[in-house]
C-alpha cells in the first residue's frame, strides 16, 4: 500500500471525516433520547465513514469498536457492526451487477 505523497489528500479525508463526526454529534444531541432515531443516526454515520475507507481500515474500525467501546452483546455494538458491513458492501459492489 502506498501512502499519498501530497498532504492535501490526507487533509481532505480527515476534514470530511471530522465533518461527518460533527454532523452526527449535532443530530444525536437534537434527538432528545429517542433511541430508534439515535440508532438510525449512528448507523448513517458509520455507513458514511466506511464508504470512505479501504478494506483494511474497515477491519481495524470493527476491531476498535469491539475492543474499546462496546461489549459484543450490546445492542449498539450490533447496530454499528451492521452499519459497517452495509457501508462496506455498498462501497465494494457499487456499480457491479
């Protein structure tokens, strides 16, 4: 895997991811405890992030979510894992029939 030699590409990716994080935080704050809406917001957030990552980065994201944030049995972990898989599959097979 080659890294971009131009810092602009890396900066652009980081800026877009931070923008997604900010948008998701604002959405969750505005939901006032509606759990279904919170799960939908989290799902959308992770799908957007995964569509921008490479397969190896998706693997590390799944490991990070499992190890540091949530137990394997928690509902929110299952929602995030499903959204990561959905975003990854949408990205991998986009345009294929």
